[in-house]
C-alpha cells in the first residue's frame, strides 16, 4: 500500500481531508510505532506484554479529551456506550466479518482508530479496547486501521498466520503445539495438506492452502474492504474493477496449477446442481469448535436468515440482464452506461457487493451472500449450532476447492461483460515508432518445493510467569528459481515513456488442444507491469523475477519484527521498508508449478505508450510500485488486463503489432523438494 503513498503524496493529502499529513505533531518515531503494533498483536488472547501499553490499557479514558479525534469523539462515544451497556461480543468467542453484528462492532472500533489525530490517541485506544473487546474484532479493526491510517504509514504488520495461527494451521498440528506447551518441551511439527491422494483436488492443495496465498487474499480484502465508505477518510480508486481482477487472476492461476498437475480447469458453480467437491478443513477455531466439513455432492439448500437459492438466481439474472442491456439502473432509476472501460468497475461494485454499489436493493450482494450460503451448507438451518464455515473468513476461504468454483462462476459473469465491448484495433494499440525486437528468458523457468517454518507461539495459552518454549510448524510450499526477462526494444522516435506489460497463458488445455489467441488471453496470468524511459535507438531491458510489481516478498516473522524494531529503536535502519505493503501475490507463486516435461506457455510482452497510460508522474523511476495497492490514484490509466482485456476475433491484430512480442516458454518442475 504505502509505496503508492510515496508516489502520490499530493493526491492523497487532498483525499484525506480529516487527517492531514502532519497530524502526528508529537513526532513519534516509526520505530516506536512498530514497537507498539508488534506488542498490540502479540499474544492477543492474553495480557499485553509491554508495560507501557499495559498501563494505557488499564488507565486510559477514551472519552477524556475528545479534541484528539477528528470527528470530535463521535465514534468513540458510540463504542463506549455499547461497551458500558455490555452489548459487545464477549472475548474468547469466534469472530466472522460476515456476521453483521460482529462486523458492526469491529467497524465501530475501526471508526475510532481512523479518527484519531495522533499516534498516542491511536495506540491508547488500541491498548484499551484490546483488553475489553473480542480478540478477533480487535485484530481485524487494528489491521485495517494500520493499512489505511496515515498515522501508521510505515508500520509493517506481522504475518496473520503468526497472530491467529488457528486460521492457517491444521488442527492436528495445533493439538501438538498445545501438548508441547503443556509439557514445556520445544517442538517443531510438520504440517501437511488436508486430504489424501485419493482426492485428486489434493494435487493442488498447495495453492489454496498456502499460508502466503491465504495472507494475500485476506490482505487484499483489508486493503479494499467491501464495507468501506469514503466518509472514513478517502476514496478507494477502481475498487470494483480491482475486485474483478484480483479474483480473475486467482482463477487463472489456479487453473494453471491444475494443468500442471493433470487436472481439468475448474468448473463453475451452479446453484441448481450439486456441489461436486466436499471439503474437510482440518481446522479448529481457537474458541468455538471445529470448522464444519461438507461431504461430496451436496445439493444447495436455502440458508435460514441469509438467503434462498432462488434469490441468488434472481440477482444473477438481474446482473446478466444489465450486462445484456449495457447499463445499470441506479437507486433513483437512472441509467449508468457500462459499455466503456469503466463499466467493469461498476459491475465489480455491484457483484461483490460493496458500499460503492449504486443499487444494492436491486442487484443484491451476489459474492458476499454466496460466500455465506456456501459456507453454511453443512448446517443451513442452524440445527447443530455450528460456527461459520471456511468460506466465511477471507483467511481460510481459498482452502475450500469450492471457493474457486464460486469465483469461476462470478468470473464468467464479468467475462460476459468484457466480451461485449468492442475489440481493440491496431490503431488503438500501436505505439509510435516503438517495436519489440526480441524477448527471451535468462535462466530456467523452474519451480520446486521447500519447507517453510513459522511460529505457533501465539496459538497456545500461556502466562507471563512461565517462559515461552519454541513451538513452530513447517509446511511445504511452492517457489521458483530466479530468472529475468530480456526485452530488446527499438525506438525510432525521440525519448519516450513506455509501459511494459508481461503475461503468460498455457499453450494447451488439459486435452492437449492448443488454445486460440482469444481463449489463451482469457487465461493470461499477469506476471509484471512496469514503466521505462526509452532512449532513441536500441533499448535492452533486463527485468528480474524478484522485481515483479504483482508480487510481494514474504512478510517478516514476529521474531524478525521484534529484532529489527529493537535495532531501529537503537537508531539503526529498520530494513523493513520493502515489507510495508503485503498486498500482492507471494513472489514464490509468480510461476505456476509446471511439470517434468515442461508445461508450455505463451509469453507475451506488450509495450505501450507510457505517457498515455500513466495516471501519475515519475512511474519509470519507481521500481516497486504495488500493482494491487489502494491508496491514492491507481497508477495505470488502462483497464486491468490491458491490452488483453477485450475479445480478439482476429488475432492478426496482435501478430501485426510491432510493439507486441510473443514467444513460447516451458515451466519445469523436476520434483525437487528442499527439506527443512
Ligand atoms: Cu476474495
């Protein structure tokens, strides 16, 4: 997120009227803020382990001086009233963002944080409410506040899988962790994926159950929350379109993993057909029992108090009707034209739906309702008092293969719209005197598995009096060898700014049939996007896989954060800058797994007019702009997926385009596993 803040200081200052950039007049250092956040999120089910913060938790009075809030204390007074009236959810209870009352409570706390004028007020409130509110609500509110509040601009959030390990770790391993703690014996436990080899879906469990993938998904939804209202502080640029794109990319990436493992692409979910795949999550809530399982071939049932299947079908048909008409009807009955490049943004707002939807009454909330309905199929009438399913948490949703069926279904609706727009012409896409002469890869496109270890110290109960013993787990995860793109571009004109967009799609489907260009581009994985300044003549560009704008590095562990923060408090550079944004695909997942023979991909490079594309200045000097970041104006004027986002009835348009490069590559996996 924060890289974009640097890019667009001016734009953002204008967009945050309530919270001027200099709000933190007290001059609290970034290292101090990092220290506070570390301790606020460490051992959240017990006492705060920092004496300073603990003192604030015990003695701070949130309502004592309302001049510290940019809303004159309106939010804090509202929350305090519910607290005093004992209306808030108890501690040691599960929390789900999809539960309306629980969400409301978490957002009341977020509302307090976002209106704090200075860090001291922010952190005092955090300490105070951590001690009194439900832990899940607190963690959620604090994460979203740190992501969105300018007061926390340079704070790096700890990995959620170490803050709330239960949502990321199999129950068997969690049980082993409790036993280790009870006997005060250090332990390092191996995690495996949920099912057995009898279940073909397990061949791709390394994707949906990857803790980095889970973190990517939950972080994206915190960066672009569906409940966001601009009155909190600022507008989230192209939120609806981003919703489409981030899930579209998950869908095509998952299909590429399936092809790598000799599985057919995901079939879309049908409300009137059985849910083919069951799922046994092997995951337990810290408080509230096990996540419900679902057997194979369950027929959808209406979910009491949430939705009837018939309502979902009606909402779907209204949305598809709007696509066929080419316009949306807003609350007041006015038509909003969607037959243009911004139509996808409105559709995304409607389908999710977010608070930006122009007409929730009519178009409903297809995505959010579907998550709950699918999540509750194990207990649709609440007969067994089961807690919410994995699909009702962004942390756990991708573990269930039906998540990808659901998103394939929604992706197909978005595609229906995109395919109704007129195709690009050569005139639209060509770029002056610029041509791509040669594209090649330095190094091997090769993936492997490795073991990754993370701490479970926050999973178990403990007391301050007894020393911690080291408890951790290690999980297999996908990674790739380093490589670079080599791109030769000739420029027969003057100096020019260019956008370089790199995509890859599988060359053949699972039956070995070659994809047409139009089928292929709908399966295109976005690998990178960056801006360069082209000199007249020949330009040789080397772009490293580690630089990809669509990916992020691994989030540093709690242990690393504590260590770096200690050093930074002593005056050293924290070395944490590159981790400020966690919004993106894990870099390890840049390439799909591939296979022994080498899975064939079409790799395409489109070099387009950077001056026309850039929504901000200076993009060519920034090597780290985050593709999924939300703050300020989105840097690329073009729609997500450009120029492959429109239907291609005649692929000669691209073949004849001098500024478009197209080669064939293979991604290998030789079964290598780097053991712990
Ligand atoms: Cu999602």
